C-alpha cells in the first residue's frame, strides 16, 4: 500500500521499469506472467492512492481488525494530512506516526487509535458478532452479488438464509452441517464453515 507521495513516486518509477521490461524482446516468456502480475498490483496501488488523494474515496470498510491500520493511513491521505501534521495534532513526533503506520499500529493503544480517528475527524462503526455468523454474512453477500438477482429472488434467498441458519443452529455438531448452501435459479452458493 502506498502511504505517501515519496512511495507514490517510487511506485510510478517501478511501474515504468516493469512496462519497459515487458517490452524487451530478450525477456523469457515464462517471466512475463510474474512481471505482469507485479505490474498489475503496483498499478492498482497507484490507482487507489490517487483516488484517495483526490478524495474520490473517503469512506473505508474494515472487514477485519487487521485492516484498521491501512484504513487509518487511507483516512489520513483522504483528509490531505501529512504524517507531520497528524503528529502535531496528536502531540507526538512525526517519527512516532511513521512508526505507528509502518508497524501497522500494532503497538498503539486503543486510546491512540481513537485519537487518530478524532484528529482526522472520522467516525467508526464497529460490529462484534459471533464468529460463526460470518458464514451467513458470506453466504448472503455471495447471493446478493449474483448478477441479475431480482427483488423477488432476493426475498426468497432471505427466507432460505433464515431457514438454513435455524436448521444449522438446531442441528448437532457433525460434519454434515459444516457448510451452508443456497440455490437460486441463476447460481448455487456454498460457504464452508
């Protein structure tokens, strides 16, 4: 992930070098997929940084608590705040902000995380739920992402999800109930537990 203008410039240079390398006739054909994959990853990072920097994306979703560190960096970038400016707002050194960001905020306290969010004028929504409920969430998202799903079919899928959850919660623990499955006219969705 690109965290600042210096890294952005380095990523642009790296992408240019990879593009030139791909055009080189001396490049062995078996090397091209790996180089193309790396170029694609770098270009995606550049595009995301540019979108956040231009404030085209200002809201960020956290699926896992481990993603919070990246989101804090993206929020800082979206606000147009440098590490130095954030440090001043927090009353710490720029080196401390850099250390927090580069270390994924692993050593930061909850108070520090809250202070960073406050300094950037961001709110956070947090949902704590039983771990097994994520199977239902994944199943539902897979069903809703199905192309062409109509409102009537979504309602039928909701009913199926509720039925699957009730059936699963009343079943004894055995390998035959280790996954959830929904069938629609267009697709078959399965999430393994």
